[in-house]
C-alpha cells in the first residue's frame, strides 16, 4: 500500500514537471501606449533567459561595470569599470581575452574608472577613460592605436577638463564623445583626434514659471540663480548610415531621443501619437514618479532602437517612425528585473541588459510575439509591406490591441489599392492621416463608378421638372383662355 | 409650415430683433416648443458625438454616454436661465423667467439646424475638407451666441452695453451657483458621514 502511494506520488510529481509551461511568468508586465495614451498590456516580447556574471565567466566578479558593447558577430566587450578592465567574450560567452592595460609607447598604462565603450566595425575598441581624461583607442587585441586627450579649440574654456563618459565612432573614424559638464552638445573629433566642434545642441526652453520668477527677481538675485543650461547627453550609439543616436536627461522635454545626421541636426521621426520619450503616463509624486530618465540607447537595425529608462528600470523599443513597439522591465531582485540598469545591447536577436547594481548581465530571449513584431517591423521598414501583412495578422492574433499592426496591414492594403479595406484598418489603427488618403481614393472610385447613373438621374429629373412646368403653363394658359 | 409654432422659431433665426419682440409682447413663444428644441439639442449633440466622421470625431467611444449628454446640456441650460434671471431681476430687467427660458431655447435652434446635417456630411469629408466642418460648426456657435445676446437684450429691454454687462455677470453668477452647490453638497456629505460614523461607533461598542 505504502509503495503504491509512493509510486502514485512520484508519477504525479513527474506529470507535474513534464507538463509544458504554456506561459512562463515574467516578473514584469509588458505594455505599449494606445491612441488615447492608455497603457495596454502586451504579451511579453522578451523572456529572461539567464544572467551572466564575472564568476560565471571565470574571470572573477565584476565590480560596478558601467558599459558594454556587442558587435554584429555577437562578440561582447564588457567594460568592468571597478576593476579597470575590458572582458571580451564570444557569442557563447566563452572569454576570449581580458584587457586590463595597454602598452603606452613603452610604458604600461591602465584605465581610470572608464565609463563608456564602443567597438567599431573594423574591431577597434574605443574606451571613454573618464578619470584619466582621455579616449583610448585600441585594436581588438588590446594594442594602443591612439589616445584622444586634451582637446584644443577657441570654443573651449581655458580651464576645460575633458571627462569623457560615452563614446561612439563612425566609419570615417570620427569620434563622438559625451563628456561630463559639457552642455553644448556631443563633442566630435576627427580621425587624428582633433576637436571639430559640437553636434546635436539641445535647445533650452525655460518654463513660464521660470520666466516669471526671473522677471520678478532683482539683479542681485539673478546673479545668484542657476543659469538656464541644457542638460548633458547621457549616451550615444551609431547606425549603419553613420547617424548618431543619442539620449539626454531633460525633464519636461519631448526630445530626449535624438538622431543626429552628419551635419549635426536632429532628424529623428516623431510621428507617433505621443512623443518618443519613454513613459508618457507617470505619477508626479512619490515612488516611481517623474518622467523617464533615458540613460542608454542602442540602434538594433531596420530603423528600430531600444532605450533604457534608469528611473523605473524599463526598456522601450521604438520603430523608425517613433512609435512605441513595446516597453517592459522594472526594479527588483528576481531574474528579469533590475537594480541599476546602465546599458542595453542587442546580440543577434537577444536583448542584453547590464546591471551595475547586480554586477551582471541579463539575457532576454524573444518570445513568438517579440520575434513577429521585430520581423514585421523590419519587413515594413525595408518596403516589403506585402510580406509583412501575414506577420502582422499573426501579431494581431496574439494581441488584437496592437495599433501598429493594423497600420501595417492598412498601408499594405493601400498599396494594393484595396481602399475600402484599408480604411477599415486605418480606423482600427487610429491613423486619421492614412484614413483620409484611403477615403479620398475610395470616394473618387465610387464617384467614378456611379457618375453615369448620377448624371442620368439628374438629367431625367430636370427634364421632368421642365416638362411639368411647361405642361402647367399650357394648362393655365388654356383655362385663362377659356375664361376670357 | 402652416403652423405658427413651427414657423416662429425659423422667423427668429433671420429676424431676431423682430422675432424676440413678438415673443415678448405678442406672446408668440411656446414653452412646449422651447423644451422640444432643448431635447433636440441633446439628440443632436449625442448624434454628433456618436456618428460624426472619423476624421473629425475625437471622442473616445468608450466614454460616450447619452445620459451625460442630457445632463451636460440641460443642466447648464437651466443654470444659465436661473443665473440670468437672478442677475436681471436685480438689474431692472423686464424679462420673466418663462421668457428667459423660451428665448434661450429658441437661440439654440441654429446649432441644431447646422450640426445635424453637418454630422452626416462629415462622414464624407477628407482631411483637407474638415476645415469646412470646423468653420460651419463655429458658425453655428456664433449664430447661437448672437441670438442669445439679441434675445436677452430684447427680453429685458436693455441697451447693448448693459446686455453685454449682464451676460458677463450671468457667467459669473453661474460660477457662484456651481460653487455654492458644490459646497452645500460637500457639507451634506460630511454630515451624512458624521451621522453614519456615530451610528457605527454605537453599534460596534
């Protein structure tokens, strides 16, 4: 009897574990904002897979890592700031090498609390070596290429202290540096390390209250006041075309994400129903309040970019039009939520987030929903609207509240001249602009089709009316004639 | 259009001075017609919110409520009438409350006459043509305000400046009434909860 019970217990336990996990629970809720700026729940686009830390890699614990970079082939460069080293691992997290110093023209040199790292397509490593006031460029093997330091220019003050925080470079090896205490924009250097000037200057707009206060203040008070200086940039990345993506922490601004063209102008599209600034609904006071503080940005290809909000520890993905694809994340101790997320990267379809508080990297793998959204967005971005329709339909099957999918299908129908159907989808996707285009075409179609019928009816009616008038006049004339 | 009670409101539309004079001294206005116009206004508002074309309809369909439309049309209407009556009684206005109600209701007619067909036409507009929608919509509103002004002036036998002045005072009076109403309601609620709390204290002793 006892054995039978034990057997039953074992079998039931096995059955329990063998049952497939239909939906793995996530410690966060994914969402996007709809037309009415309400957060609508989404199926999780990413699931946390595992974490990677220094001990797991066999290189000893990380110590306050500030940044990391993943190249197109999946190689990971972790900037382990507290240990002043760079840990290089391949796609499968096997450590290739550790760079903890370099040969500076004969003398061994190390990093000083570096804050930013970037690896170019040619494999050169750029390190924003903050405390040593320089940007170090190394080869993939860790040999020194050049050092950019001590920029000289008449636009820089005499006692200027160059403290680089984040760095990126384009194909022509121009270097873009976000530096501490620099409010004019992103510092741009040419390939020889010469300072060229600033790009992407942030506009300053004092609020009405600020202006009123300033107007009331006396000159003595004014001199005590802080200047209206724009905030600093917080991160930079670069896309395949050499456009710099940058974020800045500017409370109250709707332009915290920028895409800077080679001329230094912000050309990012903000075509969504609301600005692309992270969260648009948040509490004003108390816990988790205030607008998003975007601390990192990663361009992941096909017009999409991902930003990291350090305020509420969330990840936001946008498409090239500036529409929010999804948002998720949060603070906590479980796998998949963060303590102090500092950097976000993209490793061949997987999302990686570096957590300075936990000294580890969280690996997220895409779910079916996440994959579909990314694939459909990529197809749409590359102009294959017809191919994207099937994917969007699948997305809608998983989540019928996804406005962007309706828009995608609508645009494809519009291309195929199915104007009436397109109207329906644009209405569901709440796009008045495209609805109007589809409706205009549909109306013209209907009018052309029925123009003949309409004109015939009109002519017949006019003729009948004229005949009636003539008949009445004749009859009246006759009766008048009779009377006379 | 044989019946006077149908023809008269339309007469007022185009000959407001003449019309409102007749309303006051020839006793041509009818309370039943006024109430019918008010009801039609509610219907027109509801229809417009529900059925205006997608390009001009910015209402969130989740929150459309005909009862709200009723409340938010009828209540401000009577609020205006009461406030206007209160102000004009003190300001030597000659209008009776009945005349104020009828003239205000008759002034609403252009909004109904414009908004109803506009709701239908708006369904066939493209984005570029919606300018006409907003233009006609504002035109209806301006016509309403004009009739309201002329009606008020004629009913109370005011000069232009005095009519403007009393209308401004009426708006202020409306604010005061709403404030006092809210205050009274809050105090009543507080009293209710006070008694309720005492009751609970007693039964849980």
